[in-house]
C-alpha cells in the first residue's frame, strides 16, 4: 500500500510514480506493466483509478495497451528521451522556485551547483 | 442505478432521514460518510429493503425496493452475532443454498486470501477473523449491488487492510457497485470513487473523491470538516 499526498488526485500521483520508475530505469522500454487489478491491489487503490492512470499514460504516449496482452512501457526511445527531459525540467523548476523563495538569484544558483557539484 | 426520491424515515418522533434525494450510478465504490446519527445505516437499510421509507421512494434499477431486492443485493450487517454453530465450510454451503448468485469457487479463493480455514468453527473465531469471514461470504455473491455497513469498525489495522485488499481483488466494478458506510475515511479513501456526505438525515453533497482533491486540494476528512463548518461547499 502507498501513502498518498492528501491534496493531489491519486491518479496523478500514481502517474508520476510510474514516470519516475521509467526515468530511473526501474521499468524498461517495452516492459509489461502489472495488470490493472494486480497494480490496484498492490498500491491499495480502486481499480477505476488504475484504469484512469493507464489511460492517461497511454494518452501521453508513455505506455501502449496491446489488446489481449496488457499494457507496456513505450519502446519509442524518442518519447522516453523527452520524458527524461521533462522530468529534469520539472525538478530544476522546483529547485529554482525554492531558491527564489529564499532570495537567491540565478547566478548564485548556477555557482552553487558548480561548486557543490564538484565537491559532492 | 440507485435512486432515492424525497425519502424520509421516522422512528416514532425522531427523523432519521429527512427528505433525501440522491442518484448513484453503477460501477463505482461509493462511501456514505457523516457523523454518528447522520442517517448512514438507515439509508443502507432502506436500500436493502430492511426498512421502508415513511415517505418518498427508493428505486434500484428502476424497480421499487422491497425485501425481494436481496436477490440482487448483498448486505453486510454490522451486527456481531453470526452463525456461531457453523463451521466456515457449513456457512459456505448454507450461503450456496440461499443465494443463486453465490460463487463457491470465489468463496474458496477469498477464504484462502483471508487466511481462514474451512474446518474452523465460527464461534471460536477471533473478532477479526469473524469479520474477515463476513466480508468473504458477502463478496462471494456476484450480486450487482454490495452494501457494507461499517465493515472496519473495531478491527485492528491488519484486518482492515485485508478487507480493503479483498475488496479491490474480488469486486468486479464492470458488473458490481459497492456502497460502504464508514468512519475510517482516511483508510478507505484510496478505494472510493465518490462520497455521499450526510448530516442530520440530509444529503449535504455527493462528489467524486478525485474532484475534491483536485478542486479544493483537500483529503476527504478535511473537506468534510470544511463542509460541516460552512454547512455547504
């Protein structure tokens, strides 16, 4: 069972979870995803919610449903590359927002990444 | 579809439901929530034909509800007394003889899923296992409507989790609809499609759980508190 953030729809959280697993390489191109019911039992949510997750992921061309066979991570490497880029942009955006809130400007952000990046 | 039209239910002088109207679509898991005495159990009993409305009418699939509705509706009561003299296997045989839609193979699967044993005598089961069993036989009916009255109350977290997982695994939402009354909202929330919020015998609002998160950025408990505070959304 998964603990969900209370203020965001569950289907979005699960989409992000699967996208994260794909970007990290825990789910590979062309790999089969669990069946709707298996996944629902596994994470502890309604079957209708998982159906929506798979539908929306398919709409975004991240997964493909093959009739009678199940749902698979796309094997389109271009799409996977843009997915990886999108995730990167999202994380950087989040980082920049936090830094801005604290009052750091862009130069400071770039410098701190360079310096700390070398250290770590 | 379930339709409740202008239904009131009085017990002597107390009004348990007060001019309620609501329509519920099939293929969903719907939570009936609200504080104690808000009318949740009365609503379920009216839907199952165990009670009759003082006024208004209750329709299931366009048919007026009578006691005969039990042929297409599986009802899990919150009563604790439950066939103490049977073994689990005898209870299954009994259910088989009573309900045409009872699916024995499914029952055996759920019994196994719940880690129960057929030869166990019901009176010697722990409270948790007795409730696992009640859920097991209720979900073993391929009834179009399943009504669960407080399936989690007084049970430990492991049993609650087993019941939740059993519901996800064994309910077929392409042919079945589930109504649950509960106070354990946080735990049930991930499996609910919709909630119906009651107060003082009235339906305050019916809404999709994902819409509530999306529109208000709130989980159901916080949303419910807000609605109760304002008396509206």
